[in-house]
């Protein structure tokens, strides 16, 4: 399977002033695009692996031949994680609602407590990586962290992810990760998160 860079459902400047247009352009058009090119190059070396769904490969990287395992893990993860990330952003002002809101309140007490815990997790990622909200196989909402481009697909359903690699925010926020995370909350696509949560219930 040949992977392609997904088109964004909004313009590069649509998330201003929270996420700046130049960073979005480089993040999507250079960093994410680079992962796609390197992923395809790695998969060209093994036709059998190339036919398998990327989610399955990332959930169990032991099935990937050793000579391309690291390349598929890093670049496949970069492609997969970013594809989810772009969908989780929106210029529309929204709030968590319906069954997802009920689940958040049940697990964390309220939205503010959830956001505080998620922010702490994102701040606690050492170096480069991601913060995630997942629904575990035990049907609980849980905040987890991954390093580099690793993906918690083997832990449950992925609902929300935040990129805390410096390339996601350095042009505007430099080393001020806390400011970036605070701004990011203003552009979360809660409708998409709720859709993912609803699908996880089926």
C-alpha cells in the first residue's frame, strides 16, 4: 500500500492565533510529509508487509522484519499519529458533550480536572513524544504518554492526542511548552473526539 499525505480539513492559518500558520505549514508539509516518504521507502523493501494495515503493524511491531522494523515504527508512527492529530484540531470553538462528557466526568470528576491531568502528562513527556487520551480494553478512560512516534494502539481505542515534539510549536512558543499546550486546548475538535468515543462503544 502506498501512503499519502492527508489534506487538512482547514487552511494553515485557520488555527491562528493559537497555532501559527508557518508552523502548521512546516509541520504538515515538511515533517509529516517526510514521514510518509520514508514509510513508503521502507515498505517497498517488503511487499508482504506493505499489504498489511498500518494500525496492525504499529500495534505489534514484532511482525515487521528486523531490517525495516525501526523505519516502519518511526515513520509509520509519525504518519499515523499526525493523521489523527490533524483531525483532532478545529477552528470551531467547542466543548466536550454527550456520552463522552459523561465518561470524562465519571473518570476524572470534571473537564477541568481532566485537562489538568492531561496537561501534566504532556508536560511530563521527556524530550519528544505524545500525550494521549485512550479508552482502555477495560472500558476506562486513561491518559498515557508515548516517546518519539510510538503509538498506544495495543492499549485501547485512541481518542485524543497532542504532539509535544518541538517542531509542533517552536517557531511561536520556543521552549515554552506550557503556553503551547494551553493554546492547543482552544482548538481541540471535541466533535471528532466524541465520534471516536462513540465508535469505541460498538
